């Protein structure tokens, strides 16, 4: 399982855009998004971390890969608040 902390993912619009980017790389990937902690977990069988990182970056976000084991630590360290400005919710 791959995990990314994406601090600039702040609303439902961001979640949709990132999920779409991941599915463009691997349509069968299982995507688990925790918006509150800015954490995205991806369960894939054939794509690699670089492909997902590039796709998320191209979607306009800044992914930082974290190990699945350190994902709870990434949740605790994630900043709160703000909006991407793309959907008008902030």
C-alpha cells in the first residue's frame, strides 16, 4: 500500500480531483482518503509510487510519500484549516 500526505488537499473538490488522478493511473486501485489528516492511501497491484505522485502533481497538488507504517504520524502532523480555493467552500 502506498500513502501520501497532501497538505494542500483541503476540501471535497480536492478529494475528487486526487481520486480521479489516481484512477487515471490505475482504474482498479483502491483509494482511501482521510481529508481531515490530508492522507491518501492507495492499494494498487501494478502502478508504482512515481506514477501516482506524478499524476497527483499534474492534478495540481503536492504529494509527499509516507510509509504506510508512518501514516498515523503523518495524520498527527497534518495542519488543519484552509481551502484550495477551487470550489468556493472557503
